[in-house]
């Protein structure tokens, strides 16, 4: 069963270095990248309240678990530029998601 991972965080320091760090890791999320089981990622940023994060679609729970133990997530959790990190994993309800055209196939 496919899983959605949502990570949200508060940005304590908007710096060019933070955006550059995100740019450096972004290719890992592209097709052919090294994140096992990842179908896609949507990057989130709200400059008005200094929050950001991502929504990810994974093939299965094992892939989510592996990602949550990865160096990328460890970097996010330990970054002094980020705070209030919230990580949530949910199962997709495919029947309803298909009705609303969610990109899960």
C-alpha cells in the first residue's frame, strides 16, 4: 500500500545557505535518484510564516521507514536553521483519491 509522508518545519533562519542545501539534495528526489520507493515529492514553502516542508508519495511503508532513517532526514532534524519539525505518515485511501484525481498511480 502506498504511503504519504508529510514533513513540516519552522524556518528559524532564512539564508541563502539553507536554500542552497535544499538545492544540493533536490536531485536525490528526481527519477533515478537514490531514495528507494519514492514516487514524487512536493516541496513546500510559506514565506509569510517562515514554514516549509514536503509531501512525499512512497511505494510502501518499508521505503518510508528507510527514508526516515536516512542522512537527509537526520540533516533536517539537526539543522540549527529549522525548528518544530513535524513528521506524519498516512495511508492513502485509493478509492476516494482516484475520484479527486490524486496522482497516486
